[in-house]
C-alpha cells in the first residue's frame, strides 16, 4: 500500500450501523489499517440494510466499510474477548458504539482497554451521551439526532403538516465526522504527551449542534416558530421557484442593493425596480406575496437549463433541487473530489468530505466479506496456525 497520512495507524472498528464505523472509514481513506470486528454468522446489522432487498450488492455496506478488513469473532466467548484484548495492545484507536452496559459485560469498557494500552485512543459513540438518566438508552439518527433536537419539527413545511422523515444516515454521517475530528484531536494530543485517552460524542449532541441557530435563538428567549409556506416567505429573493419543465431551484439573493437591478434586468422585468411595492427591502417584505407571485410567473416561463444560464451570468446565488439520479453525471461532484471511483474502476463512491492539499487518499477498496481477514489478522497478532484452527473449530471465529 502506498504510504498515506495514517499509514501504520491501527484502528479497531468495534461498532455497528453507521456513525461509529464511518469515523473509522474516514481514517481508512487516509491510509489507516481498520479491522472491522463483527459477530460470526450475522456480522454488522448494517450489512443487510441496503435499499433494494434481494440485490447482490450491499450498497450501504460498500460505502461505510470500504478499505476495512473483517474479523468475525464471538466476543461473548472468553477466548474471543482474549483475542480482541491482544489486538488492542498494539492498536492506536478503538471505536465502539456498544451500549454502556454491553461494554462492561464484554470487558470492552474504556478503563479496562486503556489499562492494556495507555497510548490507545478510545472513541466512544452513544445516542444520548454517557451521563444522565438516558445514557444507557439506545437510539438511531432518526430518533436522537433528528427527532429529539427539534430538527424534524423545524424542517416540516408548516406546523399542521406531518413531521419530516429523515433519509438513512443524514444524522449518522455528520455525527461520524465529529467522532473522526475527536479522534484526530486525541491523536494530536498523543503526539504531544505520549498518552492516549477517551473521546466521546453522541447523536444528541450532534443533532443539537446541527440545529444550533434555532436552539440558540430560543435559549435567549426568542420565539422560533415554524417557517411559513413558500407562498408566504417574507423574502421572495430567497425562495423556491418552479420552472416550466417542473424542476425547482432555490434562490439566495441576499446582496439586494448590489444585485437586484441586474437580476431584474436578466429575468426581463427591469420595471419592478421602480415599482413602489418593491423599491426597498422593507417594501418587498411588506409585499412579499405579490413579488413571489410575479416571480412564479416569470420562472414558469422557461426551463431550468435556461434559468441556470441566466442566473449564473448575472451572478445570482442559487441551487437546483437536485435528485439522486443526477449525482453520477454531475461533473462538479467528480471534479471537486466528492465522488471517486472504487479501486477496481467499476463504480463510484462518496468520498470523505474534505481534502488535505498534498496528501492523497487511498483508492477505495471494496468492503470485506464477513470474516474475510480473520486468519490474517490473528496471524499478524501472534496466533499460530494451530491456535487459529482451534478458535475456528470452537466457533470463536469465522
């Protein structure tokens, strides 16, 4: 393997589902050797959670477990625990999201593992944090990140509508990025002190951080309320509009003093600049429904492709309401490094959401089969061929 930023860094991914494992995936993208610990027979439940049942490709698994090596080991068996402890002795990072009582029961608690290796970074991920009456409570991003923190309530169209449903991973992936940041911070501290330690984050904390603008407003005593329907949006220049071909885009023209005249000229309605209803920001806010109605008619007259050219030419900030069907053909996503090909060149995957200039990421390798690397991992950990054979015959490893 070509040397990369984290070449030589040994990471044990003893987590499941998304947030914890994706932090390990981010480390693997920069060259870390990540050992994915899974239960024999079933593996990480995320393996079987793909969106299209019956298909051969485990789509979600390929994203969150690329570059990793799989060790299928029964941690309920004393020999399985002993084997993992042996690997921990030479590891740099241990990632887990097991419930706190389960960690104690399986001898995977932070105190015990750091006693085996004082340089270990123990990365702990939970749903609701590790103190308080709900610290042992389980949760997913839909329940702890989106629902509990007000995000699910705030993004719905209006109070009378059903709370918005989140897509898979919408809270997990940013939460995993926070865990990655905590791990790297701890690695930096270890460089200075020589000591490892515990880092923690949770879905609840990350969801609150994502909704921090609304939450902070309320913490200062102001009413946040719900956003009005688009027809009632107080700023028509920062609103959604539908084009002739049924596509939507959102405009964000906030530098009104400098850009409004050029914008109105470009859309063929320069006379609106002199209309007393829209001549000032205050007037436009007062008459927002009228201006939104006019712009609705204007944008309904041409297709999205035409309006993209017009708005780009005049320098207006906007974003199309894209679909996942368009992602693969979006050249900008490839050009900026957001989409990259797997090492075999057959498919694309979503890359880690940041770059380090002068540092290459590892070309993403396909996610492992369950237990694919059990023998080689234990062999490198000092187990003899006969010991590995005995562990397999005892059902400790797969």
